[in-house]
C-alpha cells in the first residue's frame, strides 16, 4: 500500500511537471 501510494504521488508530480513545462513552452511561443 505504501509503495503504491508513493508511486502514485511520484506519477502525479511527474505529470504536473510535464504540464508546467508544456504550458511554459506555450506561453513562451505565445509571447514571441
């Protein structure tokens, strides 16, 4: 249970990080 929950949180963090990078790239291209 603990390992599964830890993996879930890690996956959520990675997804949030990817979304932040994607939104940052979109905003960067939009500013250009």
